[in-house]
């Protein structure tokens, strides 16, 4: 019975993050919004770089 209770408490601790591990980072209040904004900016940079490369080189290298 004791082992089952410890397993139950360990599962509840993980689900509720009652005692977080040292490497657990709690997200800030607007953390997901900041992440989405940064990802949007990164994708725009990648798209601009890809568009520039296509303009410079013209067409696909393996065009048959």
C-alpha cells in the first residue's frame, strides 16, 4: 500500500508541478505570446532570405 501511495503522490507532483526540479522553467504570464511573436519574426527572416536567394539564382538547380 505504501508504494502505491508514493507512486500516486509522485504522479500528482509531476502533474501539478508542486516541487519543480531545478531545470524546470516556469513560463511567464505572457510567455507564449512572446514565443509566438519571436517565431513569427524568425519565419519572416527565413522567408526573406529564401526569396532573396531565389531572385539571385533564378531557378532550381536540378531543373530537367
